[in-house]
C-alpha cells in the first residue's frame, strides 16, 4: 500500500523514510495565507489546532484524483505545523531579523508545537473516507547566548521552519526538553499517523516499503 505525501517538507519526508516508508511526494500548492484568511473572515480567529488541521486537510484534498494520468491508489497524507508561545502563532519567520527576534523571546522558555494531520483513504482510485487529528508537544528551549542565536540565524536553518527551530538538526542542542511525541516537533507525529492509518482499516506495517523495513517472517 502506498502513502502519498501532500507536502514538499524535507523534514517530513526524512521522518517517514526513517520509519520505513518511501512516500510518493505530491506537492499540494495550497495558498496557505489565503486559506487561513478566508477561514478567519468566516469564522473568526483560528486557534493553532484549528489552523494546522485546516491546512493539513486542504493539502491532502488538493491532490485527490490522479497523478500523471493514473488514479491515486493508497493513502494521502496532508500535514501542517505551527509553534505557539504567549498565545501567538509563530510560523516560518522567512527573514533573519524575525528569526532573531523570536529566539530572543523564546530562549529559556516553553512553547507548544502543533502538528495537524489529515489522511484520506484513496484506495482503488477513489475517496472512501478521511480522518484527521492534531498532535501537540511542549518544547523547552535552553537559555542560549546572543552569539549562539546570531550563529544559528546566520546558518539559514531557522528561516523556513515553524517556530524558527529544528530538533533534529542544528537547533537540537538548543532544546532541553520535549514533552509529547518527539516526531511531532519534526513536523509529523508518527504515533498519531499510525492511529489514523488503523482508523481507516489499514495496518501501519502495510506502508513499510524501504529496504530493511519488511516485517520478519515468523
């Protein structure tokens, strides 16, 4: 059974590969700011959970149907992440000065990383069902120095990730504690995804398709 990943996130792809899954990557091309603005215009301000779940669903739904002229046959996964501290959502900072400002504000403190998941059962080339869930992990940062912040921002790594940090690369040593599924902080909760796969009547191990990941014969 194939998993189709409606995301171009290198971190999500690497995480799935580490779990024995080589997904088919299908960019969703969702205009995220426009989608959030439209939802808030209709319903009011979105909570972090509501925002990541909305975007995860839209990404998965955007790639339904066919791929290269062939029907998609498998499960379609959409995901989105947001970091919140002091009641404010921090997405990707994009600019060095924004990343630097956020690190000065969050060092030595704890914030919440929200990861939304939407999984569509598209087996046999049609949508049969869909389920979603949000995972949350608390992230506590070290009291990093100004010099460390400047060096980290200069590396470019924090500019294109939610919250301006990673836990699995250069930013890892600047995080002292994670409460929750650690993979949530990477951008995808593997335990949550497993639950959703089983909710759709499939088994997690059916998705294993990388060398060395096959279940042993008993």
